[in-house]
C-alpha cells in the first residue's frame, strides 16, 4: 500500500512537471501539443500491440472517444498557450478553475442538482485568479486563455464517465490521444492561418523535452496511476490529482523563480486558490468516510 501511494504521488508530480516542460519547449502551443500527441499515440499503440491489449471497439464507441480526445487536445493547446502568454504559475493557477467549471458543466450533462458547495469553492478560485489578474494586468491574455483551458478541461473528464463504464481506461486513453492527434492535425492549417510564425520543427533540446513530456510525464505517469489503482481506490487517485497545480506551482518557483513576480496581493490570491483546493480535498475525503461507514464497508476492503 505504501509503495502504491508513492507511485501515485510520483505520477501527480510528473503531471505537475508538464507545465515546466511547456515553458522549456520553444515551439508554439499548437506544434507542442501536436508532437506530444504524435509521440504518445505511437508509443501507446506500440505498447498495446506488444502486450496484446484488447483494443477492438465498436465504431460508435471509437467515434465518441475520438470526439472526447479532440476536446482534450484543444484543452492542452489552450493550457500551453496560457503558459506561453504568461508563465507556468499563471497557467497552473487558471487550471485550478476547472473545479468551478465542473460544478456548472456536470449538472447540465447529467441533469442533476448543482452542488452549491463545489460552486462556492470554485468561486474562491476565481476570486484568487482575479486578485492576481488585478495586480498583474500584463497576464490578461494568458489568464483568459487559461480559463478557456479550464472550461475545456472540465468537459472531457465528465464525458469520460459514461465511456469508462464499458471501456477499460487503458483503451480509452489510447483512442482519446489518437483521436486528439487526428483532430488537431485536421485543425492545424486553420490554426496556423490565424497564428502564423514560429518553427514547425523541434530543435535538439525541444526533441529531448518532448520525449520527456510524452514518455515520462504522459506514458509513465499513466502507468504509475494504473499500478496505484490496483491497491488504491479510484476516488483516492482522483483526489490526489488535485495536488497537480500545487506541485506545478512549487516547481515553477524553484526552476524559474516565478515567485519574484508575485507581491502581497498575488500571494493572497494564491492562498485563496490553495485553500479552496484543500477544502475540496477535505470535503471529499470526509464525505467518502461517511459513505463508507453508512455502507458498512471498510476503506481497506475498497482499496
């Protein structure tokens, strides 16, 4: 169990490191995501064939997953665009707003009542982003793109819930990344028309960081999460991924010294965001414990 938790948090740390790599890779956000999807998709298909993984799906399921993959690809483009137009910390802070958008999107898709506590916690994150934006208006473009990224990021996990009821997560990931690559390839001419300029071919350093992003922060991180799921509940895994922006912001402070650009009001905004994440984690954890006691089950059995 202890090793499973260690592997899980390594996976979360690797996920947080993707923001750092987004700054280190000199390609624009469109080409960055295109190469990431290309390398990751090829790697996952090779692994699936070597493992003789069951990958045959009905055409309807493939098309549905491809559509979700397209949303995921656009989310990544917006996420890295936010980092390019501002910095890693701002991009990850905006990513934290995903909880606010999820609190609005999920009830619309599944036709259930709004969780007002989740909405309130989401508004705390928005308030924190506003404080940072008010102090640093030159981050305006990056913040707006980051909020679009969060909106898109709130869609595909919600849509995945239905797909994962009948398709294994490894297969969903394989087809989603492949679908995201195909969708982004189709949209790249339009994207380049409105955002011309920049190199289309990575240099030597870019290739190195792209391989790290694809193999270490995507394939390896996903594999570690799957290994952890054998010992730890899916609830705990999802809860732990709330720490992704926290780890990423700490790494940005250490690697790029982005803390130099923050003043007192910025730290207040950052505190509000971290407090909202912490309260949500505590709330979900407490709710799970109550649920487990009510159902007369034990956490040990579930994990």
